[in-house]
C-alpha cells in the first residue's frame, strides 16, 4: 500500500517502489522487469536493495521514424527518451484502492508493426479508465525491430515475445502490492500488440500468466507463410558486430525492411514472431495449440470496419489513386474493403469461431464509428481513444476530425465499462450495440 499521498510507496517482492500521486490515480512508472544484452534473451531483475524510484516514463525501444505516421499522429515521443534498456513497465492504480483489495489487472501491449511505439505514449494514458472502472493498468515496453524480432545467425528470434513473458512473470510476482489480483490478469493489445498476445497464447511458458485477452485489430492475416520473406530479410541483415552503435543497427534495419518489399501484403509488417523458434511451436501446430488453450483463456477480439483506410490516407500511392478522375475513389474504397477483411476482419471472426468450437468463451466486436470531418472514417487506431488517452492527447491528431469530445467520451465510458466487466468476469451479454459506434456479439 502507498504510505503518503504525495509519494506513494509500494512494498513488493521486487523491492520498495516509490511512485507519484496524480489526481485520481497513483503511478509507478519505468520499472525494470528484466534486463537483456543486445540480441540476447531477457534476464529477470533481482530484488532491489535500495528504493526503486518509479516516477519517470519508460523509454521507448530505439526505432526508425516513419514520417507518414508522424504527420498524422504528431510528436508522440515528445516526453520519452529512446534506450536499449527499455524492458520496463508502468503501473497505474486508483488512488483510493483499499487494503487487501484485489482488482482486475489489464496488461497493455502497444502496437506499431513490431517496429515502433512505446508503452508510455501519452495517447495511451489509462488514468480515466483506471479511476472510472477501478482496474489496475500495466503498460509494457519491449524490444522491437532488429532488436527484438528478426534473429539471424547466432541471434535468436522472438526476443520481444520473451520480453513480454518476463513482464507477465513480474506482474504475477508483484502486482498484489499494487492492489491487483494475479489470478485476474487480462492482456490487452492493439495491432501488432494484439498479434503478439495471440502468439503468447501458444506458448507453454504463458500458462497461468493471464486469464483473458482483448485483441484489437490483430493483423492475423499476415502471420503465416512468411518463410520466403524472412529469408530475404536475414540475407539483408548479414553480420552485425556486437559493438555496432544503435544508429548502425537502425540503418541495417532500414535495409532489412527494403529487402522485404515485393512480398505481398506481408511486407506491410515484415517483422514479427517466428514459428518453430522458442517460445513458439511450429506453424503446423498453431491451430491445435490455440484450441488446446481455448477453455482456459477468455477472448474478446475485433477490429474497426475500415482498418486499412488509415494506411490509404497516409500512403502517397493511395493518395495518388484517389485523385484519379471517376474511378479513383472507388478503387481505393474497394482496396480498403478487401485488405481490411483479409488482414483483420475475417481472421478475427475465424479466431473467435475457433475459440468457441474448442470450448472457450469468445466475443467479437466491430467498431463502426466514423468521426465527422475526418478522412480516416472507421480506420485503424480510431477505437483506442474510446479506452485510452484524453482530449488533449488525441487533439494533436486528425483521427477524430470534428467529433464532439463530450459525446465521444460518453460512448467511451460505455466501452470502458464493458471492457472492464470482461476483465472482471470474462463474460459479456450475448449482444451489445452502441449505435453508430460499436457492435459486440458472442461467438
């Protein structure tokens, strides 16, 4: 329990953790859950003998900038640093949590195509959700790109997945000190973060580490049959000296991304988990592995109605197509519809159906909200401000267009309630609809 309102202290197996009070919530940020040498598996951090100062946000994994995304999302990293020592997590709890209270725990895995993002971005601020629904929120930062997901020669792949497993083990050991229930851990991810969680369901090492998953916009249509692309990427990777600077690693990553081009839709997310390498089973066994764990993990999975419209707006090729007379807009609309269904919507529906057939509980959701005055419509990312962030954070992006924040947040309150109920119980009504915003249905 915290000892003072100004400097809360949490006494955990990891050590005495000193956080900070922030209005209706308490925060303990930037806590090391593991450490890792470059291109090596993570190692748990031993208990600290001195107090752990947990008042600065977790740094982001070093990453390449994407000017297209930056133009839309603004300077997301203004308050963050970049550091290979990024295996850290941040915890947000209700300021008034009571002694011996055991609240549901939501572990957030950010997206970004396995190459970008960070757990502590301002647009992911969980304070409203935490205070409103009395949940514990844990944001995890992990290794990305070449640092976490390719592997070549003596470099193992799937290091980012191993990072996430270590973070979950840290949560199991320590979350009781923050008022959390280690038996009520729900993993929540967006885009590649949701895909990573789906892959963690396949790993023996994840048994007992989480009870439920909430998967937003998981690109499950891109995760199989990647061997040819991975071979091309590995050739472009080549040898990389341990003494290489971060800038040299990122320059090599840029070359690796270029080598993945012309590999079809999969080249849109060249990095990612590799089947048949620890901790994942071979690709031929993944469906059976998902079926085996279905009775033990509750699933809420879904996507936005126009997922790839986000990329159609920011990609110069699509912009050029839209300007073509007569057929341009229709062609882009058709491409958006086809790619959204293939990459996100159909795989989410199949995943939920497989979960139900295997004896598990599953709900599907579809975000239909189209912000007025926004070119993005019901695109990738538009679902997140219903749950995370605040007016100031999302005002820096054009995603919500001319939406009235009060009206939008009123819908968000309903979504936050539903998602928190799922984290608490694993059960939702057979069908829920927030008109013009969201549809939820049991599989």
